[in-house]
C-alpha cells in the first residue's frame, strides 16, 4: 500500500508525457468511444495543455508515477457570463480512484479560482456517470449532450 504522503495532485511536467498518453488511451477505451485512439492526437492534447497559459494538466502522482490526469481550459463565456473553466478530460486509473481523485478536483478548483473564473464545469460520460461526486461538491447539472455518428 502506498503511504498517503506519497499521493498528491500536481501540475504535469514534460516528464509525465508518456504516462499521460497511456492514461488518455485507457480513458478512451473506458469511455467506449467508437473512433480509434490516436496517440499523436493525445500527445498534441497533452502538449497543448502544458504550453497554453489558459489550460492546465493536473496529475495524480502516486509514488512518483502519474496515475490520473485532469485537463482543463479557461474561456470567456460567449454570453458574457465571465471566465469559465471547462474540463477537457478527467481520468484516474481504476486502482487509484478515491480520495486521490478528490485531490485532483481540489487542485482544479483552486487553479480555476486563481485564473479568475466565475464558473467551473465538469462532464460525466453516460458510460461512467460520476454525477454523484459532482453533486456532493456543489456542482449542478446544466446540459445533456447527445451525439450521433455520421
């Protein structure tokens, strides 16, 4: 068992790149997306979230290894509602879910506050509904998206 002190949520670094791409692949499989995983796209997504000052990539560090990632961006809401933070992806390897994942949410919320956001958003896939976690933290359902493959 890993000691609690060896688990933290922190900003990702370039050294986390390969592990984060692997986590993005696990996330893709878990979500049961109908399109193939593309490592080059995952790599570009990771690099974008590291380089863009209006984006973040937070990892769940367990004993020095990223076992989860939460990527998000800040945008100026088009209806004049101020700055919003929106999650791009949140995934934690199954073995490491629990309190560590909540540390990631804490870090994301602190990051969004630090960026001056007035609203923060999270998504929940139909294949992995985690709405109860969000509701316990004060999030409220706002929209349901429907997708159709063409």
